[in-house]
């Protein structure tokens, strides 16, 4: 009998267990170069938007930007829309996005996401260069990548590759499904970058590999294999997206669930009782 999509959600931890190996540092425990919590910057203005039933509070920290705040708001909205379309709904009900202008820089510099901050299930800090252009925002992948993280709890350091791998794999697909990135671009970039995730001759697996390439592209390669495996077993009628949608639809754990080495199996347990 053909397995249902919830059963494929159950496959995720099994697939996870089939891979030996490690990662970069967990996001929850690392504030590199910062002397205060990332969410404590003073805010000069705020806008609240609603996307697929989720409330997104966009806070602007002190600093100049060449582009307008409305350009930034539209950028966040476009990314949130793509992520909600991919998962079928927003993985969390409330999100806070802190936009931190960085003087004399250009482009979207970095994004980082944490769970459970000051009453918000998800908090994302985006560092945006002062001279960022509208075209920079149109080309940016970072905002979507960060919001993709909302659907998965922070994992132990050994499994950080799954957090980044899922976000790396899903982000271009979500943007493509939302119509803001062409399929040719998606597959061109995946084809160009996936080989970076191939293990070296002495690597012991993802849990033991600490490089950036293994964490992001090794993790993405794992997700591609998981996706193809599900599609092979369902005559291409279902894929990884269906499994992730089932978890989100069932109210499974998300970024708000906090770090735990057991959180992924725990995320799946409610689904076992439902199936
Ligand atoms: Zn990430």
C-alpha cells in the first residue's frame, strides 16, 4: 500500500538516523562579535504586516538606508509569502524581524534567526547595508532562508547541518514556487553548488564535518536525496515538501521549540498517534 504523507513525515528521522555525523555551532548559543543580545537594539520605527494569517512585526534599528522602509517591508512580505506558500501556512503565528542598517556597506549582509525571544515564537535579525538597492533586495535569498528556519527547531550542534541544509534546499524552491525565481536559476544554482557538499576522502559524515560547505551544501544534498527517495517511492506524487507540510499542518515543533537533540523525533511523535 502506498504510504501516506504523514508516514513520509515519519521517514525524516529515519533518514536522519541513517547519516553519520556533525556541524557548525548552534545558532542559539552563538553571538559572535556581539556584547549584548541581538534583539536588544533600540528601535526607531515599526511596521506590522500580516501574511497568510501570521503577524510580522518589522522593527528598524537606528541607522540610515538609501532605500525606503516600505521597500524593506515589501522585501520581508515577499519572502514570508514564499515561505507560507511552500509550507502551506506560516510555521509560526508571530514573527519579529529586526532590520539593522550597517553604515557604508551595501547589500544584505547577514541574517540570523532565533526561537522564543521576548514573546515572539521567531525572531530574525537582518543586517542590511546602508547603500543596499532595490535590485539587491530583489536578488536577495537571505530573507527567505531565514524565514524557512521557522519550521524546524534548533537542533543539537551535531545536527546543525539539517537546519542549514533544509533552509539551503528549500529557499530557492520556495522562491520559484512563488514566481520570484525561475526554475532554470534554481537548478542552475543547485547544480553549481551541490558538489561543495560532497564528503572529502577522510570525512566521517555530516555529524563530524564542521565546514561551511558540509553544513550548508552537505545538508542540502541530504535533503535532495530525501526528496528524491520519497518521490521514487510514491511514483513522484509526493516529496519532501509534503512531509514538511504535514508537520506544519499538524502543529509540529518549530523554531519556538528550542534546541534539543531529541526535538526532531519528538516533533514526529504526535503524527504517529494521528496516523
Ligand atoms: Zn541558515
